C-alpha cells in the first residue's frame, strides 16, 4: 500500500505556486478539533485542502506559501509545539524540527506565533490567496476573522495593505478533480475493500436482523481489511426506510419480503469509496421489486455507457432519464409521453437527485460541475459515482398501492479513461440473478459461526430476531459479591476477563 512521500505533497505545492503571481502569499488552515459533548471531541478529521498540500494530520496548523517579487518561494508551517506534558496526555506532536525533515518545510514556527508573524509576512504583499469557505469552522476563525485581525495589525504597524484577496479554491479543486496514479491506487483499494464488505453484508443478511448489525459489520470489515474507517455514515435502510435518502438511524428490524438498501463506503488514507446495493432481505426479489430493480439497473447501465472523455457531465443524467421515464410509464407509475414527462420533470417524486458526484478525499468531492452555466466535460482520471434510484413514497396515493414503499438505488464508482470508463466497484454483484445466487448459496449459520466465532444465542437472535436466552444463575446473587476486592491503596482491582 503506498504511503505518500513528502516529495508527493511538495509537487502539489509547486503546482499551486506556479499559479501564484509574484509578491503574493497563500495560506491554508488545518481543521480544528470539534467537540462532541462537554470536553469529549469527535475523532479528528483534517481539512482536505490542507491535507492535499501537506499530508500533515494534526490540528492547529496553518500552511503558508510565499512567492517573492523575484520569484523565490518558501513553504512555511505554523504548527503545535511538541512538549512533555502533551506527550503524556495525547501523544507526541510533530513539532517544528521534524516538520522540516518530514514535511519538507522551509521554515516552521509554533502556532502560538501565528498572529504575531503573519502580519509581517502579509505586509507589502500585493495578493493574498486563500480558500473562500469556512468548511464548517466557526465564523470567528478562518479565513475572514483571522485575515481581518492580521489586516488591522498591518494597518497600524506597516500601513501597506495587500490590494487583492483571491479565492484559490477553483485552482485547488480543479487539481483535486483529476486524480494522479498514486491517488487512483488508493481509491482502487478503498473501493475494493468496500466491495468485499458489501458482499459480506449480502451473505449475512437475514430476516430478523437489525439494520445496525449490518452497519457494524460493514465498518468492521473496512477496518479489518486495512482501511482507517468509513467514508461517511453508513445507510442500512430496510423497506420504506430506503425512501429517506439520508437514512442513518439504522434501527429497524429486517423483514422478509422487504428490500434492503445499503449505501456504504470505506476510506483509505483519506480517499473515499461510495457504493450502494439494494437486495431482498430474504434473498429473492418479488415480481414488483424485480421490475423496479431491473429498471434502475438498466438506467444505471445506460448512464455508465454514456461516459467518455469530452462528454458533458449532464449527459449521464440524460441517459438515465431516457431509460427511467419510459420504464416508469410502462409500469403504469407515470402516464403520458416520456419526452414530455422528462421536460416537465414529472419523475421528481420518484427520482429527485442527480446522477452522481465527484469522489476523492471527500465523498462529495471538491470540483465544479458547471462553468459559466455549462456542464463541464469529462476528462481521463476523473472519478465519480453513478447512482440512479427509484423511491416510491409509502404515502404516495398517486400510484397503485403495491408499488408503495419500494426504494432502489444502485451506485458504482466510475473512472474516466482515455477511451471510455472503468467501473471500479464492479466486484459487488448487481444483476438480479447474481444477487439471488449469492444470497441463497451460503449457509448463514456456518458463515457466521466460522467467520465471527459467534455463540448460539447471538446466532439465534440474528436469525430469528428474538432476544437471546442467556444462562442465568438459579438464585439472585448478593450484589456486593461481584465487586472486585479493593487494593490496599483503595482502588478496585481490575476483574479478570473470562472466556465465554
Ligand atoms: Mn454517493
């Protein structure tokens, strides 16, 4: 598995620097830590623009690229100092000395010196570049409030304000849109891992299981196979829950006769996968489910077929609609002339999102879809999803009752090649025949018992949806008798773990 070398990020910074005018400065803040509750933080997630240019995964940092009038350039990093107390509580930080060798930084300073040093760096510069969004940061942080405070210091001390503030996002995000070979290798790997985890879920899916059990298994597989975690909150939506596009409660019981929609992906070195499959809980599609499923699959295949360099992004949606809408008419879910129905957007109650999105460091990756009102053309090494769906709301009284509550989405990850495209997530079965074969060919008890080393009560629960009957002692125990004895220093001894 490739780890990115410091030269890799240096090359990206050089690409950015090439586009900066002389006598300018660009700065990129790291993400800050976010509080989950009280004093407990969410797992840290780096700002992706910062990560893309530095490969540095600590919070409280700012990367600065300077281009002098003479054309000389410098990469300056402000980052957290390493200190003994921090090491005890949170582990070692990179610090300033190691930043020079490990990140190829020209100059590194403590983040505590930022507000003192930045006005000096900015003073006399004609142009300041930064990303003009705050990426969920509080408005009192980056970039505007910080810039304003540095500007006021410049005004007081140097009286030479920069003349232009320029959004560098279009340049940076255009770079992120076209993947390098090293990035593609990581994406192939995170997509491959996600595909394997999807197959596991298809094999273990049984009536009576809980949606969250499948969600937990997906995450387990992603991590067990070497990814750092999930690209986004897993959606495991059974039955009508699939009609809620961003359903993440995952707390319903899987019922025989219903469909299950699983939208889930792993993340590897920050690179995301995003795959959706829909399949019958009991392994066999009903006639109605099969009709809707086949229609979505045909639409997805039409969308994939439309992909080639030079084709505009919206050609995919057009191809999808030209398959989906006539199909909905044939099934009696829509009525009228298909072309007119497409023009009138009559499909919106059943298909209300676009064909897909860019994929990369973000699941909905950076990069524009239109320029000056025109959809952009596809280029080799772009990666995106194609994910048509049909969602028939349970309360939609405009359609026959037997259709209501059916939700199907099929999503694959697509790489544009020089001649067409490659489906990167092709490993996960997608045709009705393949899915039914996979779901009915495995003995669930054997699979669960051997792969997860599960005990019989838990297997019973998973298979039957019943609460397991665990052995209990015949007489109530004295509450205090389970307490471990006190050590002489007054602390409780740690109880020994027991095998079950
Ligand atoms: Mn998606």
